[in-house]
C-alpha cells in the first residue's frame, strides 16, 4: 500500500492503537534505560538537618563593614540630563 500524503500516513499509523502503543514502548525502551530506583522514604524522627536542633551558633556573628569603606559593588556614573532651553 502506498500512502501519498501526510494525512494518509497519520491515518494509517493511528488505525491500530495496539500496534501504535507497542511501537511507542519499543522506541522508549530502545532509547532510555530502566526507570530510576525510587528514593528511600524520609526518616520519621529527629531533625531534618544536623544543625536544625541547635539553638545557638558556635561562632560569633560576623562584623559587617560599613558601606562607605567597602562598597559591595561599583556603581555607574549618573545619567546625563538633557535640558530643553
């Protein structure tokens, strides 16, 4: 059987849903590996992170530098103003 148009080809492919699904599964199986293993279930007890149960930090807070002495980023020059006189 010769199909001359794209519409006819789509009709031919979609005519048998079981064949279409089998071909799709074969293409997926050939191009992808097995599905990944499921992740283990989360632990039910205890903090989610080792530091989550702490109430105080072990080191003192950092001292921030003043903005005038140590700017965080360099600023661009101001925009020029054009006046109409």
